């Protein structure tokens, strides 16, 4: 498979790293006692980035894209994606 066809692998890797950075910023804001709205903004965008990473990693696995790239970000994205789904299911039934 040539280089152009690995777009979902690259998107998954990039969004995983972006989500990780956003969560580190959110945790730092939380620990330094900043206003909660700034913390939640970075926290929600971190979940959004990991959700996109999860979807892109599923597509890349279906298309058998990962190739020579390291598998750890894909496995991490899948794990965090499952956590997102479980949290969404919990929140949807908990707040009804």
C-alpha cells in the first residue's frame, strides 16, 4: 500500500497525540486552580480528539492500513474509544 493510502493511520496517530496534549493541559489547569470552564473546555476537546482517533483507527484497521507505524497509539485510541462509549452510555442512562 503506498503512502497516500495511509491517511486514516496518520489521522488516528495525530489526533491521539493532540488529545493527549489537551488532557495534559486540562489536568494542569485543574491542578493550578483555574476557572472550571477553562478546564472543561480542554477536557471536552481532548475527548473529541480521542473520539476521532478512535474512529480513524477503526477505519485503518478495517482497511489494514497501520503497516510499519507503531501499534501502541492505535491500541490506546481503541481503549479510550471504548471508555468514551461506556461513559456516554452511563451518562445517557444515569441522567434520564
